[in-house]
């Protein structure tokens, strides 16, 4: 069971980080239900005693999917996104994942971060997202093979 204060932190970051125009944020019940399943995981990034960001993922067989990753706008560019992505990928390896996946809205600036960590586009869902203004936006699917080494191991070689 997820501590209520962790759930509150996740939702506070999501509220600050996700543009409501695209409807990407989850509600409390969706996050709770995902984490009750047992195959979902989360991580938090702290900054000066407050939550700067989070990730939520789901493991199945030999893959882990990054469901959500958010950093509050005032902390973007400070390395929290990279820290959370490393935490996610290291956790995926620990769960036995051979590959990690994610899907995001086309034009999401986080794409550069994911590419730096070896994610490559493997698919597209045309017109998947609908903005509040009616605009349709493609969803891009990315994958990255894991080689078993943690990010810390890579940096030390």
C-alpha cells in the first residue's frame, strides 16, 4: 500500500507539471488503483524537503513501461528528470526487465531526455490525444533495451 503522503506528493507534482490542455494527468483513484495491483512501481525525487518529481511504472513479464514521469516546472533543468529516469531504469533491471517502454504526446520536450538514455521511437498512434481545443495529437511509442548495467555502472566505466 502506498503511503497517503506519497500519493499526495505524486498528485501535487502531476497537478503542477502536466498541462491540463492535453488531459495526460491521472486522478487519485487511477494512481491508487494502479499501485494496488502490485506490478506498478513509483519513485520520488526530493528537493529541499519537497517533492520535485515522480515516476510511475508497470512491470509485465520482461518489460517495464513508464506510465508517467513529471517534474514541477520550477525544478525542470535541474537534473530531476534524469534522476527519475535512471531510478526507473535501474528498478526495471532489478525487476528483471529486458526492455523499457514509454508513450508520450508528440512534441513533448522530454523526448530529448529519453533519447539521451537510449530510447528510440518504435511506433505512432495517430490522433491519440485530444487537446481541450479539439486539436488531435499523435502518441509516440519508444523502447530501450536494457543491458543489465545500472546508470551508475555506466558512468564509472
